[in-house]
């Protein structure tokens, strides 16, 4: 596998703080962040991806300003710094999602070079806390005075920009516990590349977070996506050749070949350390196991789906007892329930479109995306016990055609 883009994901940052009484201060000045002003977040400033050269500190001062302080250690000094704090939608990025450092509104060059840099932004200029907050990205150019080494540096994070590997931004939340959200991954194979979208099903928003050149297949395409929350691995397969690939989403490494499946597939899910898929040729449900390096170590047949069902996508309930399938049955596309304990099948009174993709979120809710009919995808939640299908946001359309949907990381 060849990687041409690097991937960056953004970090969710929680402020460990206590409530403070703010006296004689206009409410608008604090913009909802008054109770956070004693909280401070300190992150590592990484240069060249793996060199600890200091810290970046985020906090709120008594003047109702959000501040970012860079501080280098040892022989490292700063010649340039660029910082963005604000609505994520306003962050300067190019079309693939890479940050435009030069367009960050807070920036400076330093001659002579310095060990500390501080930027401040009035809280009144930032999105209000109950929105629930804002994103912040901290970039610098650093130099080692002992050997004239120059490096790019970023304040550390777990979630990043768009492609894989280098440069973080953080999401500054007023109260994360009161603002949970659920992430799904949607995959798309286009122009010889695998595109992965991070879908916030709480708000209906989506972002391209990975675009990786993976080449063409002899026949078919790349599909059968599944995500393992424990390892952070995203799995996908060539639909006809049966090659299974693994992408470590929490690492800079590109996708690698895990092995070859015994069957062909476009639908898959992950549960309990195993990859499950439906063999399109035999309609068998198969379970794939792995060694410690995530190469295929074995494959077993769990069951044979009745021939009257043509499966389009699958997911397993959080307790591992039920597999749900989107499939063509008796002339219509329906949600089908397979009890993995009793080995029984049942159709639910939910009619879906032929291209519907399903996945459970970390909130234990079953979600679906399907073509809007006007371009792009719409997101629904499904209650299998009642058959109620609820749009997440009737006005929010994901502007891409999702080939497969899978669970995302826990947020």
C-alpha cells in the first residue's frame, strides 16, 4: 500500500476546573466561560513529530481572555508562531483539509529567537461556551541552537486536521459531560483513493479526515469497512479479490495488507477482536481472527444467511447478541435481525433504501445513512424495538456518497 497523504485527527481537551464567582463583570465579556478561568491545560510541544521541545498551555485569565503560551526547553527556541482559536468552520484550511498556517489570525516572527510566546483572544470574540466551545491550533517553527536544527512544531492532540500524521488542533469545551457526541466513520472509494469521513451523528456534520492512495482493484472496489475501538484500527477489503487491509487510525502508518479472505464481501463489522463479513457468493457469515500483528490468523463460518436475503450491510449490537442486516427480502429492502444466540432471523417493519448503510455508535444507538435523493446522504437513528426511524437533522446533508458506514472512536 502506498500512502500519499498524512492524517491528522483533533484532540478533545477537558479543562479540570472549579467554579469561580465572577463579580462586577459583564456577562457578555465572559461569553459563558467564567467558571473555567482557573482551569489550565498543558500539552507537549512536539517538533518533527517525535521531539519533545516544550509545552503549550491553554487557559483563561482574569481579564476574560483565552490565552495560549508556548514555552520551549533546553536548546530549543522559537522563530515563528501561528495560532488559531475560533469556530472550526472558520479555520483556514485548503480543500483537502490541511491548515493554512500563514492565514492563522494570531501569529508572530521573532528576531532574536525566543523561548516563550503568548497569544490572547478575548472570550467575547470566540463562539459562546454553550455552543459548546471552540477549537485551537498551535503551530511554531523551532530551532536547536546547539546544532542549527530547524523543525516544525505543533501543540499535541489526539484529533487532527484531515490527513494522517502531523499537526493537531484541540477542541476547548466548557463542559464536555454536558455536550457528548457520537462519531461514525464513513468510507468512500474514489479515484484510486480511500476517503474516510468523520461523521458527527449528534449534529449531522461530516469532515474528510483521511485520503489515502490505494490503487485500483482488478474488479470491484474497496468496501466492507469496520472499526475496532480498542486498537484504533480501521479495516476494509477489496470486494472481489478479498484482500483485507488495516489502517491504524491512531498512528502515522499507512494501510497494510492483513491477508486474504476466503470469500468476497461488501459488508462487514467488528466485535470482540474479530472481523465479521458476509460472503457474497455463498451468503455465509464469517468471522476472521488475527495475530498480534493484525495479520489474519484464522477464519470460521458462523452461519449461512437464508438465500432469500441479499445482504447489503451488517452491524452487531453492543452486547454481541444480535446482528442487524440491511438486505433485500421479498422484494423490498428491510432491516433484518439475526439472533446470534438462538440462530434465528426476523424482519423488522422498517423499509430502507437499497444503498442504506448501518452502524452502532458509542452511545449504543443504531444509525443509518442513505441517499437523500437530491445528492449526498442523510443520517437517521433507528430503534429496532419500535421500528421508529428519526432523522438526525433534516436540513443537514452529507455531501458525499458513503460507500460503507462503521462505528467510530469513543468520544
